[in-house]
C-alpha cells in the first residue's frame, strides 16, 4: 500500500464471507453520508462485493460531496450518485427508495459552541431518515463514546454496559440511538446500531495522530493511555454484513479490534520504525474509553489486518509524507469536548 490507489484497493477488497452475505441480500443499498471519512471506501467495497455476488443490486450514494472529484470518481466506478443535503426535507423526500440503508451521517468536531447544530445532525436528522425509510433495513453508525470511561483492567464495555456519555457530542450520539430506536419500534423498522471505535487506515486514525506527532517532534500525551483500534476495511465489511442482523428492538454491536493498545507502546513502536524519538507527556490514567467487541468477532471473525501490520504500514506512510486526511480523532480527550 504505497499509493492512495493501492490503499483504496485494499480497503475495498471484498472477502468471500462478505460476497456470500451480499449474495443473500435482496434489494438495493443506499449509503447516506457517502462523502465522509468512511463512506468512499465502504461504497467501493459494496460495489466490488455486489459485482462478485452477481446480484445486480444498485449501490446508491448520497452526500453533499464537498470533496472535488469524489462524486465523479464513485460514479465512474459504478455507483449511482445523488448530490443532496439530506437535512433539507425536500431533498430527503426525493431520495430513491431502497431496501437497505446505511446511515453514516454524523457530526463530531466543532461541538463546543455549536451544540445545537451537533444535536440537529446527530439526533434530529436520524429521526427524519428513519421516518423516510420506515420498513427498510437500516444500519446506523454510532460510537463507543456513549459508554463511560472504564478501568483499563475491565476488559472494556460490552453491549449491555449501561451507557454514560461524557460531553455533548457523546450525549447527542446517544440521542441518535434513542431516536432511531423509537422509530424502529414504532414503525417495525429493522435496525442495527454499530458502536464503532476507533477505525484506522493509513491516512487517518489514532495511529496516524500519534505518528504525525512523533514525526513532527511533538509530545504525545499518554494520559488517555489505552484505546481500541480496528482496520477500516474490516469496519466497512461488518457494517455491510450487519444488514443481515437488523431487527426490532434494534441489534446493538460494538465494532473494534480485539486488542487493548497502549498509546505509550504505539508511540515507541512508531518512533522506532520511523527512525525518530518519541516524546511522551503525562501519566496513564487508570480509566479509558474502551469497548469489548467479542460479539462482533464471534459473528464476523477477526480483523484481517492486525495491529502490528497497521503500525508498520502507518509508520511507512507517514514518514514518506504520503497524503493524510487531516482529520484528527481527538482520542486524547477525556472531557468529551471536541
């Protein structure tokens, strides 16, 4: 994965288990929020998976597509592209029907000072989408931020752990889950809520945040001393395969990797591979934002790119100055302010 094209190919390479699941899926796939960090690679994975499955299903992508050229690129690869702002009721109503809906829309950064807009995107809009696509299968991305910080020795939060969001962003994400659940129950709409943290690839994620700091000689704060990460390609695969697990009441799933990763150890490993020195600050807190994804791994298997390989790939990518998305995760924040 030395170029963006090679990275995109790897992110969108469908495994046989995904192709088998897509072969058994009826109807078209509608991706709302296809222009975000996750969207383009997920759309490409769906396109390649559907082609391999031979079902002829359409993959319909919806976004404002603010990134120049992205809409044309996805269209050229076989997606049906709808350029729309679905916060507009007329635009939402005009979308084509689809049996399968992936809801990727969300707001995280800029929460402080614009809490009203965050809640509108993360809690109000999902309800409008649920009403528009009542009866469709809906898989909606949520976040592990709905959980409290827990002891590092706890093994992480499971799906039954009582939620206790910290900060307005996390509270609004719990609002998204509650509103979607309301309409799922009211309209008998099968729903899956995917609590994801933290997806990584070579252009963004926790590893990129740490590697960029190491490369720049900046200190790496280890107060939030541990985290969960997962290869973005696996996260995309699980999101698509979760269409077979939608139900009412909703199916809730933690989506992350099996490892508890130490930020100190990651920084040290990245620095060694990049020929740099890691400058660390802070002391590891006894708690962190951690999820236990054993259910996910039982249902969908383990991620196909392990942490050690992700560290190697990220170190090489960042050290060589290859393109980054410029979207830090903010994983270090313990107060929930983004």
